[in-house]
C-alpha cells in the first residue's frame, strides 16, 4: 500500500521517486495522485517526505484536488532556461528539472523514474538531466519490485472500486448473453430479423457502448473470439465473422474506470445453442481445474504454487502444458493468473519462471485466476476467469459472481 512506499524506497536504495506524464491512463501517476484532468505533470517524492506535484498553471485547480502540495511550472519559466541553455531546448528542459530538484533539496542520490510518454523524448530529456546533475543516478525497472509491490496490496477503498467495476462488467456480460440468445439462427449462424448475420464486430461495438453507458472504458479492447480464434489465447476475434452456433466463444473482457482507473478482468466461454462432445469435454477439464484451484487457495502461498498444480492436473488429463513442454501452442499455454489494479496485469504473478518472492496471496491482493486450454487446429479454446480478493481475515472471494455455464440456449 502507499503507506509502505518509504520502507520500500529504503529497501531498494531509492532516495527519490519521479513520476511524469498525465494523471489519466498513467498507472503510477494515477496511483500517487488519485487521477484527475492533469494532462502533463511531474510528481517528485523524496524518501521520508510528502510528494510534490508540479503542473501546468492552466491545470492548477485540477492538480490541487489531488490533495498534494502543488507547484506550477510558471515558477520555472522555460524562457529563462532557454537563455541559460543558449537556445538549446533539450538542455533548457533538463535545467528546469534541475531547478525543481534543487528547490526540494535534491542534488544527488538514486532516483527511480516512472510514467507514461514518448520513449525517445524521455530518453533525450533524462540523458541531458544526467549531464547537468552527474551526482544523480537515474534508474528505471524492467521488473519493478518497488512501486508494483506497494500497488499489489489494496486498501478497502481500492477493493470497493474494483468490485464496482466487476459489477459493471457482469452487467455488460449479461446484456451480451441476452443479445446473443435473443436472435434466431439460420444455416448455423445468428441472424437479424432481415436475415443478415450477427457479426463479432457488431457484438464488440455493443460491448463498448454498454460499458460507456456505465462510465467505464475499454482501452485495451475485448477478446470475443470464436472457433479457431478461440484457440489462440490473445486473438481478439475476426471483426467481420458471423457468430456461429455450437462453436466455442472465448469472451475476455477487462474494462476500467473512466480516466484510466481500476480494472476488472473476467472471462467466460460460451457455445450458442449447443456444444459438441469434444468441446464439452474440454470445458469440463478447464472447469474441473478452476474449481480445484479455487478450493485450494491458501493465505501467504506463492501464486506460482497454483501454476504448478494447474500444470500437473492438466497433464494428468492428457494435455500438454508449458511446464512439461515449454513453448507449446496447444493445451495449457499461459500462467494461471495475475494481479489486477490500475493495470490489467500487476503483482502477484503466477509464472513459475518470472514470479518473485513477493508474489504471495496475502490480505489486500486482488488477482485474476484463468485456467484455459487451446487447440486452434481443432477450432476450439476454453478459458474461465474470475477476479478474486483476499480479505483481512485471509478469506478468498470472487468480487463479482456470474454463472459459468457453457451453453447459452436460444430464446427464439
């Protein structure tokens, strides 16, 4: 949680956090500010001190709503820095940072950099800053154990926001099911009253509409993939394809609060009208593993433990897995799940190879669990996913319940 930041900064020998970019769709900035209509800002936090938010003067009132101490860039006129830099705009921007740091008493130490923006611009800016302030050591993380560890455990307010997103998600899923089953079928596909087919793209457009009506966004899209596409885990589906009867649809929806807030992650696999025996067997295998893992979850256990258990169970059922056959594109090809928060994928991770000692199922974590099996050459894939939390008493609970039925009967 945020209260752990100073302790984590000390653990990883970080003196200062610098977070840059907008306060929307920028998880690190949203986490430390609470979000808001701030389109470009810099947040600087010294270890042991409160964060200071530097912002455009036009957005000063939006910035003040964060509750942080705010300072506008008007106190650091770029025109003055340009004179000092001899007209070199890159150096002028670096000099502005130098003055901001100086005003906070920062002249040396390890600075961890976070934020969202153009990589090339950031590289240029921070390279020039390093030249101007050689006693600073600017650091970034490919695998961040500092801020991501703080973000891994949520307080009650954060969990409630994720739960509300879960309620929105299952409402939209229910509307999707009603839309699909409310149509007639002709020649094995769903059709409108005029005989034209219902398409994957049409369904996805309605999903976006229904989310927007509930003040939710879908910045990373929706997976609504049928048949062969369902057998490729991250295929989003073929936009122009007609929705067919009997073929499995993997419906993976992961919307967030408007403005790039908290996400929810959820998957169901459906067959419209009926399912073949082969698909039913595949679904039962996935559902059996899902129920087993949900029943085995224990407090303070590494999430990767359940990835091993999932692989073991699927292998006993005769399916290849990435544990026994690394690189397989059939069978069980991904990890069991991941944390969920201001990013769709956060800590704790379940990967056997990539998880850390801190990837534990502890009170306050929110995580998705999503076993699946995939056989694209057979035209089928199945995934079941719910988002869980661990409460203060160590109990595991799904944040938004929804039926896990495979077959959706047509109502007409």
